[in-house]
């Protein structure tokens, strides 16, 4: 069973994936795959350099993710171009990972599930949600950025309400992540039991 795990930035997707992994689910992170498709000398990175020049590289020829994010946030057309280059490569890697796995429960951590209409690839969805105050606080702390930058990153994403629309297309579970970690562990464990029994 292929389950898409999604949620807003800094809502705790990675934490939830780690908990699922501990419980025995196969977890595939698209963020991780997105790093693989831009390794030095990869087709993905070379195409990005062709478009945006080598200003997007660090001294050691690896991708400077911050420089690329700045280009992406500056202009919708840039964002589209970057996505057109990278997304097909990431999805291809994801399919390969899924085909390799023997596990019954496959969780794919996929930030842009709704934005990119990728629901057709999955059997179910899990949304990790948290309130705006927690989201802002966590993002500022995690990225070490100003409140203004954090708000900008959050507003660049779709709203929690828009994300919940996925429930019209896929059976969807929502995990609210506003409480202590042990409560979260319990929620994830209960959900894993439910999914494993489906």
C-alpha cells in the first residue's frame, strides 16, 4: 500500500516519517531523492547549471541549495523551470524505490502532493498539520531565519485547508502535531496499526 505523507513546512513530516520507520514501514523521502538527482555531475545538476549558471554551485561543485531556493522564490517562471527539470527525475527514482521494496506499508514523504496533483500515484494520504504559531516558531528555529523570511516561506505554500482537499480524492488520515512527542508517538503507532491491518 502506497501512502503519501504530506504537510506544511515545519509541521513535523520528517519526525512522523521517522516514527513510521521505527515501527517497520518502508519510508521514502522525496527530499532525499531530490538531493540525489542534483549530485555533482548528475544530469539534473547539469541542466540547472545550463539554465541558471554556475552561481548556483558551492566551491566544491555541489549545489548551493540556498542560492537555488532564492532563484525559485524570486520568480514563478524560475520555479516552474526548476520543477520541470527535477520532478520527473525524482518521481522516477521514487518508482524504482517502491518497486524494490517488499514491505506492505510504504510511506512516501512528499511535500508537494497536492500542488502537483500526484494523488494518482498513491492509495492513501496522511497529512501532518500544526497550528500557525507552532509552524512559525519551528521554522525560525530550524532554518535560523527571521520571522519575515519564515512567514514568506509559509505563505509561498498552499494553506492547510487547501491541503485537506486531498481527502476528496484519497482516503486521508490527519495527524495534528501541536503536542508533546509522546502523544505524537502514540498517534503514529495507532495509525500504523490501522494501516498495517487494511
